[in-house]
């Protein structure tokens, strides 16, 4: 397709031209040709970002690196978020040396701050369990003026230490945060509390919880309940129900500011002699301590994520009694939990009726959770019908994630013709799938004898500068040979490819 160049080229116009190309190499040709056609034109940061992200998302890392080097030579002003994305792309491809090399060369670029790039590399190292490297990288780079805030890096370091069961060292980092003028927020407490409980350091965990009462829980914030539950349930699991009850009493009084009338009604002594102490503790927190929508939300999401659907439903029921309405994240957690438990019909009832009755409008994210759940339970046909319903909702447009779930689900159900049709819709909406998706569908179509459709899909794949696997060619040749009455036409098409 020929490109219609304007009389006067602006960076915004060039970005639009690049994004309209489905072939990243064609987009790169347009990017390079712009300077030749318009001698006075200069690329800016957003244009470089558009080109780099397009090449990175299509796996063209050699070409991406070439554009990055060109950006450095141009001394073009660029955002830290762009480098963080490039680092993540290198890491996803297993090119950790390239990621480190780029970070070390950031002073050579026209980028003043690179806090996000620093944090991204730390996150990657924690995820890949490169914990010793994470520590050395942090020590060597955290003191530069380019790193705007040390709060997030310190939290990542704490998470790394907890991951290797050194919560004692994470506790030292937590204490050091105060000396570094770093605010210890609720997430910081959550990370450390989880690490201490997993390591069985209940004394330190209890002291940490009590410190919350006068640091971040002074107003009785309900969302703190998820951190409280972490310690209470861990004590119960460790056979320390009595200690859990003692902590619960302080949580209700000082942490969640439970009403005095409730404390008078609550008989904590009976908890020690009941087998279902954890259930009683959850009930006490729900009815006596949680008095805000944030508190109900935190507790319900925790329970649903743990697969405890019955207890999560109790939270929703109590929430209704207190005059609060469930929020969208609560329904997302409930639907995901129901799908994980294999309760497909119940999940669909929540998505199609229960939410609507409570004036909660589904979003694309929620629709994607439903479609993913249907496809994971081998209900891909039902997922297609749900997509049609989703498309009728005003302002709710299926995205790349939506189509990817459907294509993968149809392939898992060996419905390759339907998968290829869904892929066509994906392309019409300018969402470009990866090479693995094409390879999977083409081989599946060949197995079903849909050779012509497979060849057409191969042609589309090559037009996007994607390289088929060798096994794809074997499948096509084998399929063509089996269909002797159509082999001449197909052979001609394959020769062109």
C-alpha cells in the first residue's frame, strides 16, 4: 500500500502513519524516509517512542536497538517510561545483559530522570529471583540524583528479602526507611507482614501490627483489615488461636475502632474453644470492625482471591445490610473465584444479573475476566456469544486481550476455523497477534483439511514480516499433497510466498 505524504509533515502525522502500518519493517521504512523527503523535519520523542514500541511488540529487537541508537545520536528528549518499556522488552526476550547495558548508558541520552527504569530493572530481578544481583544493583544506583524517590526501590528490596525468607533483614530495611525520609505506606506494611508470617516471626509481626495503630490506622481505615487478617489467620494456622484472639481484641478496639456496644456483645472467650476460630475471627471483623466501603472491599477481595467464596459472600451480605454497595473490583474477584472453582453458571449469573441489579456497570476488564474464564473452562462457543453481548454495550470496545483469549480458547477446543475467523476480526480492529498465534492456527487448519484458509493466513502472516516456524511449512506441504484436486492452485500460491 502506497503512502500519501502530506505537503508539510509534522511528528504527530508521522506517528499516525507509523501506527497505521501492520508491517513493522514497512513502518520503519516510512520512519527513515521522512527525513529524506523533508530535509527540515526532525523526529521528536513521541515519534521515536511510537517506532520503538511497534518494533519491540513485534519482536524486531535488532531493528529496535538500531532506532534507540539513532535516538541517542539525535540527542532527542525522551521519557523515562520509554526506556522502562525497552528494558521490559529485553527482559521478556531473555536479553538481561542488553537491559543492564541500556540502563548503564542512560546518561548518554537526553533523559534527566530515570526512576521508572531503575524500578523496572529491580522488579525484573526480583521476579527472576536474581536477588543477590538485585541487592548490588540497588546499592550501586540508589544514591544518584536521577532516582527521584527511594520508597518504591526499598519496598522492592524488602520483597526480595522476604522472598528468600530473610524477613529479619527486610525488617531492618523497613526501619531504615524512616531514616531515609521514605513514607512507609500500607503496601510496605503488607509486604513485611507477609514475610514475617511466612517465616514464623510472630513476635515481630505482632509488634509491626501494633505499630500500625498509631502510624497509618489512626483514623480506623477499613482497608487495613487485610493486613490484620494476615497475622490473625497465620497465628491460627500455627496453632496459636489464643494469641490470635488477644490480637483480635486489640485490632477491634485500636485498629478498626469498633463501637463499644459491639465489644460488649462480643464474647471473645468462646473463640478459644471453637474449632472454626478463623471463621469466627472473620465474622467478628466483618460485623464489628469493618465500617467503610474500603474495609468491605479489602476483605471481600482477599477472601475471594483465597478461593473462600462462602466467606466472601458473607462480606457482601453484611455490606448490603450496612447500606453499602459492592464495587466493581469485588465483582471481578468474585467472578474470577467462581471460574477457578468451576462454577461457570454461577459466575455468569453474577456478571449478567447480580452486578446489574446492584447498579454496577461492567467494564472491558470485567468482560475480559468472563471471556478468559469461559475459555479456560472449555466454553469457547459460549465466550463468542458473550463477545457479541459485550460489543452491544455502549463504550465497551473489545481490545487485543479480548481477542487473544478467544483465539487461544478456540484453539484449545480444536475449533481452528472459528479461531481463524476471530483472528480476522482481530486484524480488522488493528490488533496484531504474535507469531505463535499464527503458527498454532495454521497448523490446526492443515490438520482439519482447511488448506486454502491456512495458506491465506500464512500470506497475511508474511505480510506482517512475521516468520513461520519450519513445522508450519511441513504441515502446509503435507496438507497440499493430500488434497491433489486443489494442489495446483495452492502450489502456485505457496510459490509466491
